[in-house]
């Protein structure tokens, strides 16, 4: 074995171990699968043992790979701390909070959840929006301190993630005066079959909850638009495009409902938001402050 370890090879192996496969790791690193495969193979050759083995469509760690992965975890976690500690030693203390936002979560709810920490002195807030699975990989790589999502992390995960439900907000329906008239209010929710309806896209857990409610009510809503962002959906509704559902949390605080009229409520339909963290993220002061403030 050579006297010095190639840390690039080790880093690629570590990302593959985190992601559970070469393809996912390639997507995370922005390089070709072949490139990562070669790097990992060279690491195995230098160490003289196999570190990864096939597991379905992905890979899993061998016994030797688990040892290497554990050490790599320590090495790269320390590496991520280095810039922050150097800045602090130089006298520039920065309160950094990196938050992952699942692409299905209401951005109004996300803003309301983050509000308690926005006045932190020397705050450097990083908000990264992506698909749920990709955010969990970023969280496992410690590129994020907390993920806000409409669902909890899988119960069986290798990243030791913890999930805490922060919000279970009731959902109401609003719309412009042109559509919210007395006869429609009286006929809610049956009127959703005749009124133009705006809904969240299928990325949102709220959309799944609404679809189940429609089915239980025997409704086939007249959907004229689907939006990933609740604030954008409200803008189109205010311009007369249709009526839309919105959770209590964040909507009134953002002034979103100004000029819109109440149509009705969805009994039993809630927008849920979870905070997902690693053991290290549970020690992050701002992330803990955020969770405690909402609780």
C-alpha cells in the first residue's frame, strides 16, 4: 500500500456509500458513473480489499468497507468544520444555517417556520430546494443542517435520521369574489365540481391528502391549474383563475389572503411539515432553536 492515501478516491467512495449506488453518487458529484467507478476501484486496489458489493440495483458496504466508511465519515466531517473554525479564529463569527426544502412543501409554511431565527445576528441562511430523496442524501453528507418536508424520513434508513412533526395545519379554500358567492359557499364542497379549481402538484403531500378527500366525498373537481408554489397559486387565484386550498400556517402571516374570500374548509385535511435531522444536526444551535420555537 502506498505511504499516502488518495483522499479524492476516499471521498468518491464515501459519497457512493452515502448515496447507496454509483448512479446516485454520480448525480450528486456531477461526474460520470465510470469516473467514480474507476476512483473507487483504485482505492480498493490501494487498500488491498473489496469495499463495496452489489445489492439489488445499488451497492452496499462490505465488512472492510464499513470500517473505511466510518473513518471517511470522521475525516470529511472534520474537513467541513475547518473553514468555519478558521473564520471564527479570525474573529468573524457567522451563524450559518443550511435548510433543505422539499419541493412539495408550502413555501409560505417554510417562511413561517424559519421566521424565529431570521433575526439572528450575523445569520447566513442557505435554502436549497430539491426532491425529497436527494435532500436526504445532502443531509447525510452534512451539506444541510435540517430538512423541512411534508413527510417523515423512512423508518429504515442508514443515516440515523430523526423526524419531528412541526406543523399539522388545517386547510381552507379561498377564491376571488367572482367565484366565491353565497350559493357556492352554501354548496361547498359540491361546488368544486363546477368552479375552476387550482391545486398543488403531485410533488406535494397535501395534494395526496386532497385527492383522498375528493375520493371520499365522491368529487371530481374541475382542475384548471396545478402549482408547486402555494404563493404563486394564490396570485393566479387572486387574478380570477379559480379557487384554491391553503393551509392556515403562514398564509395569513404573509398577507396572502388579502382580497380573497373564504369558500369552505376540508375537515380532516391538514398540511404536515416535518423537521428531519442527523445526530449532528440535532446539535446545531439554530436548527434546534427553530424546532423549539415552533413547538
